[in-house]
């Protein structure tokens, strides 16, 4: 029993040295999306932690293996859509992103695993509709 515990502890400590690359926090707003204040508030509260360069990593995101999961999710999110780099997208890319926002705002975003730990990110039906209306995408 003691030997297994020591081995588990050693493995846990070694895991802490495996650090995936995280998105670096940046306040640079040069290419940031410009939206009405009510939409901006929703995006910042519910989307920016995975879809911008303004990610606020929670304390548990510094402890492996949680750090791996959080970093993977945020890297995937920022690669799919980055509000901090909106103005770098071509018109075609922006239209595709707007369609994706329209689709995912219906129910799949933010991810349930995120809203479980960040209750404030949960979107009401009205907020979801507001985002969908803002995109300008028609059914």
C-alpha cells in the first residue's frame, strides 16, 4: 500500500512538469471584434475564456491533469474562433464564423463542462436569441 502511494505521488509530481502551451493573455484590442455593449457583455462573460486572448485561467488549470484538459479546450476554442483577432479574418471567414456562432448559440455553447464551473457563463434563452439575431444569419 505504501509503495503504491509513493509511486502515485511520484507520477503526480512528474505530471506537473508536463506543461502544454497556453494562450497568452493580451489586452491588445487592435483586432478585437466591435459589437454593441449588450452583446459584448455576453461574449465577455460566456465566451472570452475560450474564444479570445483574454483567457482567465482558473486555479485548477495549473494542476495536471486538469491543466491539460483546460489548455486543450481553450486552444481548440481560440483556434476555432478568436474574438481578439476578429479583424484579421477575411470577409468569408467572418461570415463562416457568424454562421457558427448562430448555430452554437442555440444550445451547444458554452460547453456544459465550462458552465458547470462558471455558472455566470450560462446563457438564458433571451441571450441566446439576442446573439443569434446579432449575427444577421437567417434560417
